[in-house]
C-alpha cells in the first residue's frame, strides 16, 4: 500500500511526514540524494495508530524490504509512539533513500527532520 508523504516548509534541511494505512512492502520516505550527498536525521518519531505490528526504518529497498535496517524492527502495540533525537545526526549511506517497512497494516506515521549534505 502506498505511503502519503508531505514535506512541510523548512528554511534549512528537510521535514518529512509519511502516513500509511499499510506500510508493508517497503515505502520510500525521502528519495536518495545526488551522488556524494547523505541524508542526516536529527529527529524521528514513529507512531503506530492501529494493530500490533513491527516497524523498521532503514535505507534503500531490495525486493520489497528495507535494504539496511537503521532502527528496528521494533514491535509496536496499537496506538503507541517512539521518539528519538540524534546528536550527532544519524547518517545514511551516500546517495541512499530513507525507507520504512511494517509487518502489516497499522496506520503508521513517521515524522523526521534533518538535512542533506
């Protein structure tokens, strides 16, 4: 199922809010930047609005799954959230997309903020 991604305005860096009723099958939150550039995450919130599922945040997609897990899989009960602030920033591999995957339907919301450099 597709994820709906919105990007609220930001003067520096990016803000991404991804919402999906079913994030299984791997979803792209932020496209891979140009060669030599990295996505760096400062803040992350993951919310599961329904059903007990596991959620993984990662980089890249291979065969409908996250290529490399960065966080997770984390087992979430229905209506639960987790937040992280990274200092130093969590850095993805250069030219790699930010992705998420879930074990099933669950009204997932992933909010992240950071920069690309």
